[in-house]
């Protein structure tokens, strides 16, 4: 007969959890393991004095499982929710279940078990939406979000034509929207949490409950989502109907940062904010002023994430368990900031496994010079250091493939009354990581690497910045750095272009290509594929004219000889200049063919709306939109083509271009046909209306119709043609 558990016994057993996956240890290590596990499970609740039992085998070793009893059923439930699948170390992941769950999955009486296999009923196949279905568009047309008023829409880019609606919904979000890094999900932010949407119809794919959430950030591979709320997590009463869906336990109470698993929708770990907010910036994704965001920085493969406690240490966590690397932080006195390299290097250990590189800097303190350090992760081996003197500030800029690190060093002059800038280039792909120094007489206010390239653009000024840049805590858009002056800051700025010289395949030094004087640019925006770059004045203030310069580093024309930079592979040319009054945002599409500029009401712009330009700086479309908030291109995942296949495509690009030109002509012709058809429909509607009016007049006047109203239906055929005529052309040579 099955064993029945009485109510009192059931209550006791409901407080017991079964923990599998624990390390198998000898009797000498039992006490140490017991101490570790008791400390871990005490986060879920109070363990009874007699509530810890670890069975031992006849060989003197533990069996890899144990029983832990809590004082209440709620505490046991907290342990299951919070510690199941908890990664104890690199080799052990704990599986936590309630002891009473045995009744759900098995029976103690083996004689009554039904050994006959009963095939379960076959469930009908339900086809799921493909989360990357938009990539199947035959002409590689990209999508973008328009958020205006209370409406959020996803549209197809039709260049100069009106965008084609894919989906448009009212009240889709309460604050703002965002794309995940690879474009798989659209994120909507609400007071109760974050929702992810995807597929052809943008159905809801996940929901993350985090009351008061304001900021979010994805890991590069979209495996994890990080959210922040100014409201500390508070537990919901056990008798609340929402308690079963609430994902947090007592161990999470009081925390503000949550790291979620996108796949499971459950929190992986929670953290406290190191710095609390003072006030809010109002609506929009900028969030609170005193929060450093993103709170964590990730390696390119989602394997590690890290955060810094300024002046003290760097915490590096390892996924998926979210435990500290080697169970301890990296103690660095005075550490200010750090960055992970986007690439990896070959390890120096016996296994030669690839390792990540973390760069950090420390200021001058305790009679020691400032220092930039490169360290490998996970081995924590220091592979390069650089001592610096008279340092006011450092900024770490990794090239997006990890081949170069540029440290922008702001230094004091001997009098300490002014500053100048040095650019220190670390070459990670060369032996012993050599360093090249480029000294500038001005202060650099912005710096940007070419994606997947070795060319760069800087903006500098001889004037001291008079106004602050982005508010602290706001995440700067691509191409902008915190602390840079906005419009109304320095009156005169210089835009300089640099490139790495190459002679017979050997890398040389970084050489200056060109410097141009501009009135007020403060931002640099590279095309996602490199080569093309936009230098602009960004900021929603009334005195911002929104000047735009479109540059081409590889202009397909006569090559200009530049003294001192003959070996730099570049033919820099200003393609066009434009304006967008009170410009607040710029964003390239993922293919690098189009760039969107916009003026958002969040940026205090008076005239809101967006414009779409091609890579040559030709304005394709302009739309003024009241209460306009966001324009966001949908990102694309990396190409599936190998490097050899990509090279073959580039070799045959001219042949492909002929096909593309024919398709463009056909598309324009089709657009003209549609325009003519629309005009003919309007003409026929007007004729029908006129005939109806004539009939009414004839009836009122006894069959007599005034001559002015008689139709001229004499059987003639009307042919309408659209003729384009060039009025005048003018060519100008732009001097460097």
C-alpha cells in the first residue's frame, strides 16, 4: 500500500528540500562544505539546528546530495525558487527540490507500479514564428521604429517613399522602446517591468517583472537582460494572488539591479546599486542622474560580466552561475574605470585557450604615477602596463575587433592651468604589445574608431569646454562621450582624420591625414561598415543649427596626395554638408546605406521629426512629426558568410551593382506607374462626380444643362506623361 503522510508530518516535510549536484568530498572536507552550503542556503531562510543532513557512503565519501530543513514552508519555497540551478563552482550546479515532490513523480510501492508503457497522445504541431523572419526580405530592406505621441510603429524603409507599416500599436509602452543588440526582440518598458516582442506579428515572447524599472541593457549575444529600478525589491505577501508569478525571494529584497535569463525569463542574480539616484531626468531612456549605466560590462561572448567599485576593486562574474571569478574580486587601489576588449587573444597557459582582455586605469596617488593596465581574463595575468604623469583624465577606446586600444590621456601642462591630449595606441596583435604615442596641442573632446578598421576621427578644441555634455548616468549615444561639450560650448573646433600607414603589407605608424575647422561639431557617427562617417553638431538647444558633414574615406576618384600620409590607404573627401535644426539623435542603418537624423521632444527640440539621408549626404525623406520621441533602426545579426565568401562578394560587386541598378530603375518606374494610376483614379472619380451633378441639374431644369457644365466626352484619349527636366547644373571643387 502507498505510504500516506498525515497533515502534521506533511507540514514538516514541506519545509525540507533535497539538494542534488553537491561536490563529493571526504570526511576531512565535510565541515568546510557544510559551512559553505549553510551560508548559501541561509540566504533563503533560517535553517533548523537539526535541519542539515549529508549522507555518507561506505567509502567514506559524501554521496553528492543532502537534505536541508527550514523553519517555514515559505523559506523552503524561497530556496527552490532562488537556488535551483545555482552554480556552486565550475563543476557543480545545485538542483533544489521540495521533499514532498516525491509524491508527484513516484510511488513508494514498487509492486503497484504499472510497467506497461502507454504511449502519450500526439499533440498537433503548431508552427512557431521565426524570430528573425524580417531578414528574409528579398531586397534586404531594413526596419525601424517610430515612436510618436502614444503610438509605436515598426516600418519598412522605402527610401524617399512613405515608410511601409509592418505593425502599429497605441500604448505599446509606458516610457520608451529599445531593440535587443541583434534585433531579435523589441523591448517595451512599463512600470511593472519589461516585455519582449518578436516574430512576424510581434507577439509577446517574454515578460520580466521588475516594479519601477527605468533602465535596461542586454548582453551582446542576447542571453541576458539587466534591469534597474530606483525602487528596491519588496516581497509580495504570501496570500497575494500575484505571489506565484513573483520571481524574487527574500534574498533579493532591497536590491535594485536584476540580471535575467532571456531564455527562461527568470532572474539569475540581483545586485544593489553602488550609487543611488538623486533625481530623474523626466521621460525617455536617460533615467536617473546619479546611476552609472550600464551597471555591468560584458565580454563579447556573454561569458563574463564585470562592474567596478571606484577606487577599490573590480568584480568579475562568470555565467551562467553568476558567481565571482575564482570566488574573489580583483583588488585595485584607486581604480577609476575599465573596459573589456571586444576580441580575444591566445592564452599563455598549457591549454592555449583564448582569453579575454580587460583594460583599466588608476590615477596618480601615494607618490605613484597614473597607470594603464591590460589583464587577461580568466587567468588574471597582467600582460602590459603603461605609466603616465600629470594625468587629469583617461578614456579607454577599444577598436571593435580588439586589435587596438587607444587611451585618450588628458594631461596638465607644467603650469597646471591648461590641458592637452595624448593618444596612446596599444597594438595587441603585435609582439610585446608595443605602444605608439600621438601628442596633440589641443584638448580632444571626442574620438571614434572606424568599425573593423584602423582609421579614426577626433574632434578637438583649444578652448576649455564651457558646458557639460550628457547628464551623468545617461548612456551616451554611439559616437558621443560623456563630458563632451554640447552646442553652445567651444566656439571653434577642429575635426582631424588619422589612419595607419601600410607599406608592402606591414603596419607602420598612425599618420595625420587632414584637419578641417568647423564651428560647432561635437559628435562622430561611423557607418556600421566603416568607410563613411558623419560629423555633426548634436543637441536639442535653440542655438543648435544641426550641421552635418558626410565624409568618404575611400572616395572613388582621383587620389589626393597628402604629405606625410602617402602610405595611408585613404582618399578622404567631403561628399556633402547638410543641416537638421535642433538635431538630437543620429543613427546609421545596419547595412551602412542610410543614416537617420531626428529631433526628439525628449531632447527639448521645438521642431520634432526625422530625416533619412543616403551615405552620400543626399536627403531622401523628411517628415515633421508632432510629439516625436524615438527613431531606432532594427539591428542585424552578424553575417553567416565566411571571410572567403565575403571577399568573393566584394570581387564581384561591380557585376552585382549592374543588377541592383536595373532593379532600382524598375522600382522607380513602378513608382511612376503607381503615381499615374493614382492620378487617373482621381480623374475618373471627378468625372463620375461631374456626371452625377449634370444629371441632377438636368432633372431640376427640365433636361436643359448649362453649356459650362456639359462634359466634353468626345471619345478622345488622354495620355499623361511625367517629364523630368534638369534646369541647371553646377560643379564646384572643394578645397581641403
